[in-house]
C-alpha cells in the first residue's frame, strides 16, 4: 500500500562560527591562533639578526623600533599567546606520552607539575647562563 | 493542583513533506525523574505518534539514542530534564550526520569507518582450539580496556569539528577502535591496521580539539588514543626510514 | 558505500614529529627568550649593555647562544607552520594541499636555515 518514501538525506553544514559554540572550542581556536604569533616572533628574530649584521648604525635605528611602545605591546601579546600555548601543551602532554598517564587525574596533574618545574628550571638556566652579565672584556680580547 | 509541565522544541524532518527541517514545540507533563528519552516517549505515546527517533536499552549502554540536546551531543536516556537550564529544551538530530527523518541520522558512513580499521583480532596463525584460550594478564588487558568500552553512540563524531568540516576524516570512535586492537596483545595485525589509519584522512586530520573525549559517555578518551596512534605511526615510519633492513 | 582506500601519508608524520619537538621548544624556551629579548630592557630588568649593538655582538659570540637561537627559531617555525597548515585546512584550503604543504614546511625549513646562517655568521 504505502509507496516507499524517497530518501532525501538533509545535510547540515558546519557553521563558520562553530568555535563560538562552547568555551572549549573557543580555547582550542585561541590555542591554535597562538601559532601565528609564534611564527611572527620567529620572523621578527630573523629580522633582528639580519639588522644586527648590517652594523651599529642600522641596529641603533632598529632598537628605537624594537623597544617602542607598540612593539613592546606586541611582545607582551606574543608572550601571552606563548604562555597559553605552554599551559595547554603541558595539559595535553600526558595524553601523548602514554594513555595510561592520562587515565587518572593524579598522574595527569603530576605530569603537568613536572613540566611546569622543567619550564621554570630551564628559564632560570637560560637567564643565569645565556644572559649572564658579560665578563669585562680584556683589552684587545675577543 | 496544576501539573508541572515542560516545553520541548524538537527538530523534525519529513522529506516527503518539505525540503527543510522545521521545529515543533511540545508541552508535556513534567516529573522530576524524567530523562529526555522519557519526554520523547511521552510525546510519541500521547501527543504525536509521528515523532521518530532511535532508542533501545534506556540505560546508556546500547548507544542508540544519541541526539543534540541544547547544542551538545548526548544520550537522551542519560540526560535528566531537571538538569537542563533552558526552556523550551531544544532537541536536534546528532550534528555532523545527514538527517533521514526527524531525529534519525544516516549512520552508514560511521559503520563503514568502523569496518575500515579491521576491528577483529588478526593472527598469522590461529591457535588450535585444543590449545585453549589466549590468556592475558591484567596489565595486558589494561592496555586496551578503556578503548574497548566504546558503545558506538557517535556522540564523538558530532562533537568533532574536523569531521563536521570533512566527513572523510576517520574520526574518533574508529580511531579508538583501531587503537583498541593495536594494543591488544593477542593481535598481530599491527601493520595492516596502522596502514588503514595512517592515511591522509586518517589520524593525521585530527587537530586534538579534544571535544570527543569530553562528550564520550563511556570515558573512552578517543582524543588520547589518537595522539598515541600519531606517536606510534610516526615512530614506525621513522624506524622504517632509518632502519629499512631491520625485519619487523 | 565503499570509499577507495586512502594512501598512507608519509609526509605528515615527519612534520608532526618536528611539530611536537617544536612544541616543547616553544613552551619551554620561547617565553623566557621573549622576556629577555623584547621586554626585559623595556621594563628595566636589564641594563642597556645587554641590548646595545656591542652587547648583542658579545652575546651572540658564544656558540651556545648561536645554537639556542637556531633551536628557538627552528622549533618555533616547525611547530607554528604545522599548526597554521591545519588552520588553513579548517578554512577549506585542504584541496590545495599540494601547494600549501610545500609552502608551509618550506617556510619552516628556509627560516631554520636562515637562522643557522645568520647566527653563525657572527664571529
């Protein structure tokens, strides 16, 4: 009796604003966006090194730009995004290292704390050794 | 004494009637212990028998009753009405799947993907029956137990924005299933299975949004499983590139 | 509906590995580098000697510093370009992957090589 209903599947497309639908999607999008700022800083550093090669005059002019208000603000923004990357990265580390580490909140928290400690320790080492106050240059020395 | 009522706003789709889905609002009696599935059953039994939806066990184990409730993929049998803030409660078919009728979505793509990862123990040679069972220690079972709990409810596919954008993506449940077998000490099908998942539309499309693991009603953690698979596939590739003569 | 089997992807895993290593570099080394390189002087945490031309030349003289710069720039680029690739794919650019993949990974390679040349070009 009944004629077969023609199948007509209705496809709904993912909205372009999908990442606004919940806070975790939003955080994900910001996290991914951090990559743009990280790449930007890498390019800035390459530029910085290139200008350094051009000599004292060029570098002096560059420094005016590098420590200008807008650049410092940009630096702070890049730092903010980088720190966001670091925190989200450390939270995800247990899941990549080994599934069993991620299974319990305790071991996930431990991995996070360990990564944080490594972060602080390495940062300290960088400041203490890489940025140690320069030793007085002996006359004629290197 | 006035009975408490609740309003539900349900997405309907009747391909023979219209090209587009439409919403229908129902007002039904409310009891504190009702779950969304109870409400749907009440509607079907007393208000509108044409309302169509999937359900079975009503206790969160069969995986049939997935739907988008207030925009989040959930099992209708597991969501209490009293926990929902807004009224009317909006109920829609599982996101990222084509709608066939009312709350029923087309699950063929999902079924295909499950099969693609060869979800069965693969052995070069089966042990003869007389030799008895394949025995495993507790630790060996723990390696894949979590991912073996998947009930194929597809909430993870609805939560995944990558799958929502490109349905060629293998997706969370199928990947977790591949992981479940790769981690099973009885299985010897590692190479074939990794080849199945390490493709362009396999695990490499995943960007670790992680929402799949958030919505999973069985705590399978497909997101974690996929990251593990990435590490396994990358390591395997490195080994084969750097040590091409080493026999597997 | 049987879809044809996908080809095994041998490119992405390599860059995913570099992305992962880079992710640790960005997380652990980049923040302090940004502070020291771009902010410390502006907030008077370090003296002018650190950031002047001569100060920078003295700083970059050390091979450790040179290596540090290459690791930070290289790690940042291999990490960021992989993620940027997926951002572009999410906007629908995946059908151009034959152009996008060489482009993004090429930028990472070129940038790392540039860092190597620049850093080690200083005495």
